[in-house]
């Protein structure tokens, strides 16, 4: 029996009015005992109001409202601290747009029974991405190769955002010293956990391009990633990580 009652899914949102109702109902339909924490960055489309309405129906649904777009990294670190304070044993990252399939939560949680960090990998057992343009797919795959070359980290999907952390893994991180923002935040967490010698496992998932709403992927992310990877490696060399 998997410990869904000791598990929390963190979902950052900004303008997810097209997805939030379906996501909440899908997750609780699959896992009635799990908890969800929505961290909304001041969505003007009413995302937070939908969540508040659902809190009357779902006792394990929680909401943190922030004043504006403060970034993916700060949303997750805020959620991690919230989860640690409330003694959750397993903490998930998951997108609201159904690019991560909620039905696969159980696979990550199962692997987390014997590992400290479980990553839902788009690149294990072949490339598992649906409906991405070829250019974006190629850039993502080459970026993963570059990241492994620079850092030495033995992970195929270094920036994937569908993950399960154990309490042990999150407690090993200094959440006040996370330096990255945006999607490279994922690599920084993986890298720091790996450097601490904790157990990391990738499990294959299928990643779906969002069907509803607008992508939050910014055009300059590749250039941010190139520099951020080098910065992490330099920090490791000089012992500041």
C-alpha cells in the first residue's frame, strides 16, 4: 500500500483557468488520500478563486496566494518549506497543464520507497515527448547532453519538472541558498542532491505538450541554461555549492 496520505503534490499556477478544475478533480479522483498545494502567482484569470471554491469539497486541497509572478523556483521552495513544516514524507512537483499525467504519480511514489529523488524522465527508454516541434525537441535533448558533459551528473533528463522528493532529500537541501530560477532550477536541485550522495532514480514518463492555456516557456531560456550550468560547475569547483 503506497503512502498517499503522507504525500503532497505542489502545483504552481499562473493563468490556469482552463486546467485547474480538471486537474484537481483528476488527482483526487485517482488518489483521494493525497494532498495538493496550489501556489498561485496572482493569476488575473481567477485561477485562485476556482481553487478556493473547491476547498469546500476537498479537505486536502491547500492554496498559497502570492502577489505576482515571482518565478517557478521560488514557488517550489516556498512549497517545500510548507511541506516540511507539515511533516509530509513525499513531495511532488507537477505542472497544471496535463503535460505531466497524474496517473503516473503512483509510479514515482513507488520508486520513492527505495530512492531519495525520483525523476519522471522524458529520455529514458527513448524520447517520450508528444507534440513538441522538432526544433524544441532537439534543443532540449542537446541541452541535456551539454548539462551532463559539464556537470558529470548521470541523469538523462536533467530539467524535467515531474518529480518526487523524499523528506530526507528536501531536508538535505539549504532551500535559502537556491540560486537558479526558471526551468534550470530543476537541474540545481538534482545536482545538489546528487553531490550529497543521495539516491536518484529516473522512471520513464510520457510528456505531453499542453492542450489548453498558454505555455510559460520564455524564448531566452536556452541562453539562461547555458550560463547556469557553467555557474553550478564553477561553484562546485570552488566549494561554494
